[in-house]
C-alpha cells in the first residue's frame, strides 16, 4: 500500500473513533445525570485506576499499553469536565463564597505597609489609595498580615514579585497561612539609588546595606565595587540605619524618597542592573470580596505526588478556555518534594467557565484555596 492508501485507511479508522467517542460521551451524560440525582462525587479515583489497568491489559505490547493508558486518561478527564458542566447547569449559579461588590470600598480605611517611611511599599500604597491615606508601618510581612487578620488595619500592601529578582517567597507562604485575600495590585517602577551621609565620597564606602532582593537586583554594580553587602528587612530601614549611624564607610541602596526622608545624599542613581525594573504589590484584606470588574484570579492547591497530576489540574483551565498568566510552587513544610502550586489566570468568579474550572480543580486537587479575584 502506498502512503495515500494508508491515509485513506487511517481516515476510516478515525471516523469510527469519533463515532465511538460520541457514543461514549452520551453514556457519560447518563452517568452524570445519575450522579446528580444521587449526590455521588464525579471523581472516583479508584474506579478510574481500575479502568486504566483493564484497558491497558487489552493491548498486545508495552508501547501500546502506555499509549492506551494516556488516551483513556484524556477521555476520562474530558468525561469529568462534561459532568462538572452538567452539575453546574443543573444547580444554577450556586452560592459564591466571595461577595461581589461594585467597587472595593477604600474610604475611611486604615492601611498597613511593611518597612519604614520611604519604602517602596509606601509608594505603592499611596499610588493605590491616594496621598491622604490613613496608614501605619510595621517591621515584617507577618506583622502586616497579622494587622489585617486582627482588624487593626483594613488593608495591607505587600510586595509579591519583582521583574528581575522574581517572587517574594515569604508572601506566598503567608497567603496560605492566613485567611486574608487579594483585592487589588499595584506595579511600581523601581530605581535603586546609592546613598550615604552628606559629604561621603565613593572611596570612603566599605559596606552597603539593603533588602536582599535589592542587593540581588544591583549585583553587577556591587560586584564591581567589591563592598561588603549586609541584608536588611527593608530598603528604608537600610537608609535609616545609615542616617542614624552617620558613618561615612556605610551606604544604603534605597529609593529617592528614602534619601529625602532621612537626609542622605544620593551618590548614584539607577544602580539596579535592569533599568526596566518593576515590583508588583498586592492589596490584601481579611474579607472575601471582589470588585465587579475583577479580571484576574489567584489560587493555590496541593497535588498528589504522582505522574501527570499537575497537567490534569491545569487541564481544567485549558478546557474552559482560561488563560493562565503565572504559576509558582512552594515546598510543603515537613513533606519532602511536595509542593503548594500557585496559579494566576484571567477571569471573574461569576463567569461560567471559571465556575466549571474551579469545580474541577476543587474535586481533583487537595486544599484548594482561592486567594482573590482582582
């Protein structure tokens, strides 16, 4: 047989596969109707494992056994998605655990940020809430989370990601630990300045202080200088220390605003390696709310430590036409080589496609938590 004849034979086989697939999905609809009526869960892992073993044993070699297992995993995954869709249609919109609002009410609110006066977090806060915002600062990210958790602040402003240095891992861990939720974000362009006490010359400097990420973002510049680098909890804290010590062997890397606040002299601007450098800040509250026009969802979940688990979880986004914009992982405490997965995707909690995807994720992952819609 030549290639054209083989292709004709394949086309005939494919038509039969499509016909059998549609017949199978009709039966799956009946299964879904039964599960809806009886309240039975869609995902029956033990039943699916038995089915995969059975169909694999029908093949005649190891290659085909592996291939048919992959094929039926996909078929059963699509079947579950159909069942989730039918359940959503049968049960209507259902109740949202988050309250939709016309807009997030920021009037007469109190906001907390981490760091001292002049921190980038303060700049992000003022950009988002306005210059007249009632605010206070704390020493650590945990203190900021505690402030809104306990009610002494309505919102917290926290850095979560830098365009060059990557994620602020502690923030991800705190989002899991606390029942606080993201309601907004603010991106701030970062320009690090080298600053010191007035009258300091470059040749006087021996030690430079800053936040670890700021030191990392300025690594090429600092490597050439050969100065000792000491990490601080916040850039503004570094500027304050240099100002308080009045030691001309010390310098800080911080914002221009910090230099003005603490009376330091800027020796060089833009010492960060990448000039197009920005930090994304999140606005967090202890209320499960989202604005009507919210278009990004953040969530996290755990997975069983097994082949294909992440792919099958993310397939709920793909199948429902949702665009994933970010994925990160963080180790699970006390469990080697297992992780929390953090996912951002486009959508609103009222969208039917989002509801279908969330239903599937909730059924097929562990400890799924919606971190916010904003």
